[in-house]
């Protein structure tokens, strides 16, 4: 079984874990309605995605 030769320092451990922080979800303003929505998601209010009607509008 492989065993590390040296103890991993706090700095190296922190550098490895640096990208694991939680990020707030990003929102963009919808061009047609002006509402905030997630990028690459269907606008649930109008039902539009990339200029096409996908869902029934509410």
C-alpha cells in the first residue's frame, strides 16, 4: 500500500482545496423581459430559450 513519505503542509493542502469554495449562482438579465434568470436555462416566466418558445408562458 502506498504511503506518503512526508506530511502535506497546510499551505499545500490549502492550495489543493482552494477551488472547492462555494460560489453564489450567477444571473443574467433577460433581453426580452428584463427579469433575472440563470444563464443557459429556460426563462420560466416567458417560456423562451434562445429565441424559441419552449414552455407555455405563465
